[in-house]
C-alpha cells in the first residue's frame, strides 16, 4: 500500500513520466498551491502526511513522524524533574517537620531522607533553631518522591529554599533544606524506600559532616559512637538499648550489632 502511494506521488511530481528527475522548489505556475502553514501541494493531490494517516511509518525519512514532539525536543540524556509546589512556612515543629500553607491548605510536611533529634535529645534545639533561621515565615518549594505521605498523613517532601533549576550538586547543597541539615550535622540519614531520589548525595553529605565533626558528629560525640552503626551515633553498651529508646529508624547495621537492633539480620536496624 505504501509503495503504491509513493509511486503515485513520484509519478505526479515528475510530470507523469514515471522517472525520478531532479528536485526543485515549488512554483505556483506549475500548478502548486500554498496551504495555511506555507506548504506547497499540487491541486487535487493530498500531502503524504494526510495520505498516511493511520499507517505505521517505519521507513527511513518519515520515521520522525511517529516520534512524540516532546521526546524529540528533549536533548539526549535529559531528565524530566517533578513539579514543585510553593508554600508558606507557618511553623517549624522541629528539625525535620514543618507546618506549611500550600495555597489555602495547611499541611504538615515531613522532610524526606533525614532524621533530626527529637525534643529533649542532644542538638534538638539547635536543629530546630537552624531550620527556623532558613525557612520560618518564608516561601519554600516542595518536591515529592514516589510515596507522597507517611502513615501519619504527613506530606513527604524535599524542601527547597529557592525554586530548583538544575538540581545539580551545588544547587542541592545550597538550597535544599534536607541537604543543609545533613551537611551541618543537625540531622542524620534516614532512608525509607521508595523515596530515595537523592540518597547517594545525602550519604555523601552526612559523611562530610561526620569527617569534619559538625553538629551531632562533634568530636566528643563521635568518640562515643559505636562503629557497628556507621550512619548514626549510638553509644556502645552498657546500657543495652532498644529501638524505642533511640531516635533513629532504618539505619545500617554492621556486625557484631551489640544492641541487637537488627533482629532479622538483613543489615538494617529498627525497621519498625
């Protein structure tokens, strides 16, 4: 079918001689007419793009017609980032939880990927104060991940202090609140799949804070951290601690696990 159409078009375009002949520009005196889009067609002859409607186009030269415009317009390797929602921070609850007005809707927002000390724990007041200086009473931009809310109905988000543009490492370090907390040692890494978009960066940021002794990783604190729990700071026994007695969840555990946080021995402690 396609070959018959192309032969007919070739025949009409060469003056009926059945030979290919050289290509030339459209000329109105040759019986051509110009449509609304500036394309030239012969009178009585439909453009190929109309004749081929409904026919899969797979051969060279017309294959681009089957490619969506959006896909063709993106450069190779481009990534489509999620839309961010602006909101006004009404209250800072603690180092990892905010009350944000998104439009006219008040929402409780839990920062993804980080766990700040709870009230009454070391560095809790410092973490909350740090967050207040950055976002209290200001507009932030919320970026979601795969899971939108936790079991407490809190919105899960990466919180930006400026609209994200490139989302490269310098921008994440500079304008993402989650990252800033890790870099300054006011929170520790909390990995809860499937929300792991920035987990590799977050792990590197925490390591940087730990090596430089910032916040909870200050030298006096770091000396008391058991090496079996490399991503958090938990003192070795005694006393023997249980999961409800520590602020961390889903952290990495290495042998010998002196507090027995990893009951199922999958390398992750305090999973519930």
